[in-house]
C-alpha cells in the first residue's frame, strides 16, 4: 500500500491470475521505488482507490493504472468512466491493454481516457521499456 503523498503506485487491474503474476515478477525486478498493487477487476480497483482516497484525505499520491479491457463485474471502459467522473481521480495516468484487435466502440471510449494502449502480444516488453531504469540492461 502506498504512503500518502510520498510513493507512486502502479495499479495493475487484470482478471487473469497468470498475467498478474508475470507482471508482478517483471515489475519487482525492475522497479523498487513504485508500489505495485493488483486488482482482479474494475470493481476491486475502484474499491481500492476509494479507500486510498479516504485514507489520504482526498489527495492521492501519483497513480499509474494499467488495466485490462475485458474483465468481469466492471470492465476497463467502465472503470475509466468511473474514475474520470469522480473528484480526486482526475490526475491518474491510465494505460489499457488487451487483444490487438479491439472493437472500434471500445477503442473510441478508451481513447478519451487513457494515455496509451498496449496489445497482449507485447505487454511485458512494453512494461519493461517503460519501467526500465536508465543504464540498466533488460531482464532476460
């Protein structure tokens, strides 16, 4: 759990246990200055973020959200809408990931809320390139 106004958090939202495990392993090898939090779907992510917002008295530390598009209970586009329409969450940076072929309606909805889109065929490599500290070699 992040410390209010101090540490940044990467919130990984994915219903796939294997994806969360793989991301977690890569992330922990690359990065020691950002807290990693995982959620199984958008509803669990929203519950976590609401609790953090309350705990931090309305001011979240920097949060990067990496979310799957297709999830049960609350999917990626629904989570984006819920976060963008609530006070306290408007400064978060969100990246979505999913299949290479995303229906135009979902892509259009996400385009207004996200900073980038990562396809499943290169998601770990993309995460490595974004989080890799300068001067370090890639993880084999």
